[in-house]
C-alpha cells in the first residue's frame, strides 16, 4: 500500500470516527443486538429495519474508539438495500480481509477496504469487527450481548 493511499484511508477512518453516519436511534427496528469489546470498552447497540428480507435501514449507538466507530459507520452504509445473506457474505469477506484469509479480494468490499490496514495492528482487529459480530447477532435474533472475547 502506498503512503498516499494509506493517508487517504486514514482520513476516511478519522472522518467516520468523528462524524459517524447512521448514528442514532431507530425506533421501528425489527432486529437489534448489543456488542461489547471488554479489552478496550467499546459498546455498540445495532438496530436494523428488515422488510421482506432486505435491510432498509441500519443505525447504531454507543461509545468506542475511532476504528470501532468508523467500522460501524461504514458497515451501516454498506448494509442498506442488501439481503440478510448478502450482509452475512459481506461480514465473511470483511473478517477474511482483516485476518489475512486469502478467500477475499478487497475490491469486492468497496469502501470497507479502507479498514484493511487494521490487520497490521492485531490488537485493533476486535475493534473493527465488533459491529460486524453484532450484525450477525442481530440477523440471528440473538438476545445475549456479543463480546469480542
């Protein structure tokens, strides 16, 4: 990754961390889940409005580091208009990208690729994946809060 590209990615992460998209309540949510990263204290409540199997709206609330917040912000943008199986495939691809699994090409993830650099910091991978594990729990109507441990 070139220095210019790394700087651009960092700017996107900082922007989403400071001004997260889709942050706030979703009163008519059909699915929801809570996530917690005990290592750094990130907390997330994800709410989805799923109609006829399609995610029409995705919003989150909580507190977290810039990476956790940026990941949730980018994820909620990427989810809108996708079916549950597409969302699960996106989660699998995102997780593979961060853990270095060879089954994904970053370009298939679109804007989510900006978080690829997180894999250089193994302790931050849990920050980036918290929202995604919470998404999985919400789609499967899991009632217990998700942890990254």
